[in-house]
């Protein structure tokens, strides 16, 4: 299949056979499973996945690629043409196994979108910019630990599987990639009373990550509350665990809005 990569879709096509083999082995697909591939592109992963499971769903925004894929694979490939950021994964059922080489330009919003469907997902295997993967798996105290780390670790157990060098793609990107597995907690490991409040606290704390919590969360949390929760007001956002962020959010739940 010949296709000119389109920058607006962030297209970099995986071509390295050893990387393809390693990724499929990590997924270990089996007949009867409901696989959903994001951005099948030129079909590098689609072919071995279809060989293993017989049929799969695929979401492709590029209509030219979608047409070529439809012609090659026929009814075995259940194509959904459109923007994955607006795709309703719940419509495909339960126990979904999501797979994809994610475009760098939408990777973070797409990960948050997938997190909304954690209840319907069995696992996720995606390839991302290596730097993003390192942020996802970072632990508290690590300089890479941030909002993305907290919000994804709240929903998923994360495991970095393998590195994929830039030369494995065409066109060759400027950065290396990595493959990561996200498995929803079953049962859920962390439960915030109000998830919107939890997300708000995390986003606010990391919006000024160099500041102490006393200052970054000043408009949300009165200083005495930190001591009551066993959290130092002089700590910075990257030093807190997921559980501590939940404790801060739970404290706020039901309280009147704080005013200066």
C-alpha cells in the first residue's frame, strides 16, 4: 500500500518487522477477543492481529487509508472512519482490548479519553513517544511525575514493555517511542468520592508545579487541612502519591467553595 504520510494526522508508519513481532507477542491476541486498533495506517499491526483473531475493529481518520484497508481486508476488518477523540468505545461492548500506534500530537487527550472507558476495557497496548511513557509510569518524587501520571495511575496499572527506535518508522520521527500496557484496576484500587473534584485538585496542583501546595492550592484548601491529612503544606505536587491527592479531593467534597 503506497501512501504519503500526512502531517496533520501525525502519521509515522511502523515498518520494522522485529518491533511488529514483539508488539503482537506482548498483546498475545486470541480468537474470540474484541480487539480495537486505533490508527491502523498501512496495516503493519492489523495483518498479524487479524491472522490471530479473525476479525477486529479499527478506527482510522484518514479516508484514503480507510478505503485501502477496506479493500485489502474486507468484512474481517470492522472499520470506523473518523476522529478517535470523539469515538464511543462503549458502543463496541465489554472487555475491549485496545491497540494502537498513537499520533504524538493527540496522545495525551486520547489517553484521557480512553480512561473514561476503563470500565469497558480489558487492557490497552499502545505505542507513544518514549518521553510520554516515562511520564506515565513515573513514581512520586520523580521529575517526570505529573498530572498525566496521577490521572492514569488512578485508573490503570501501567507497565512499560519495550522501546522502539525512531528508525523503526517511516517517515522517521525525531524521537524514540515505547510500548506500554494499561490494565484497568479490577477492583478499582483508588476511589475518589468526587472524580471531578479529584481531577480539579490534580490539575490545579500541577499547573504551578514548582510552587508548594500551600501556594498552588491556596484557593482551594485552607492550610490547617494539610496537617489534618498528614500532608506537608511545603511539599510540591510531584511529591504526593495518588492516594494523597484523593485525600485532598475527598476533604474538599461537600465543603463550600473557599474564598480569599
